[in-house]
C-alpha cells in the first residue's frame, strides 16, 4: 500500500469524525507497491455521510494530506460493481 502511516491516520480521523462506524477502503493503483503515481481512491461504506458531507470531507482531506487527486466514493452498503471490486482487492484503513 502506497500511503504513509500519517496519511492513513488523517484519512481515518476525518471520515470517522462524520461517521465513527464508517468502513474505509483504499483501492486502485495505490494498493500496488510496485506501481507509481496514481490518485488516492477511497471507498467508504456509511449510511450517515451525505453528499454535502462528502464534499466537505474531500476538501478537508486535501488540506491535511496535500492537494492531490482523491476519489472519494460513499456508499450506504448497496452491492454494486465497485463494492464488489473493493471487497476483493481493497485495503481496509
């Protein structure tokens, strides 16, 4: 996983301030230690986080870990293609 300990801590803190029960997963190229570059793909399972919350979270995450490309997807638990992919290949944070 190509995220530092501090980055993981900051991501978890910000998301869990909004929903302490949220499940947070990293997926995509940042899960591959051999890859280079890439954005930070986060998938969050939460029924509490609203669209407005997700926009605020995205801004706060960028302020804390640096202005880089972050894809934040919040899902209440519906089983869709992305949820299946994350379940198979994602890394829980």
